[in-house]
C-alpha cells in the first residue's frame, strides 16, 4: 500500500465564493478548516485525496506537495 505525499493547499481568495463545498466534502477531521470557513491552508493535508479541488465550483483551490523528512515517515 503506497501512501500519498502530503500537500499544502492554496486558495485564490479573490475568486473564492465561500460556498463551503470544500469543507463539506473533506474527509479530514473537523478541525481542518481555515478562519474563512474553507479547507485549511496553514497545515499539510496527509490524506491528499484532492476532493476539495475537484468540487470547487470556481476552481480556485490548488496545492503543492510537501517534501520534508517529517512527511516521509
């Protein structure tokens, strides 16, 4: 079983319509929410399922992979 590389999400705040779809579909624990009621952008997501990117109606969620010694455990 391979594990996915953790990712850090970015949100284009000027385009985000705060619809809540990303939070509603996210399988992370309830605390994985930003101060703006979107998915967290300040900590890595170790699930990296990308459901939030897929469901965003304005396609403003992007990600970068997190490459660190800690993430490779």
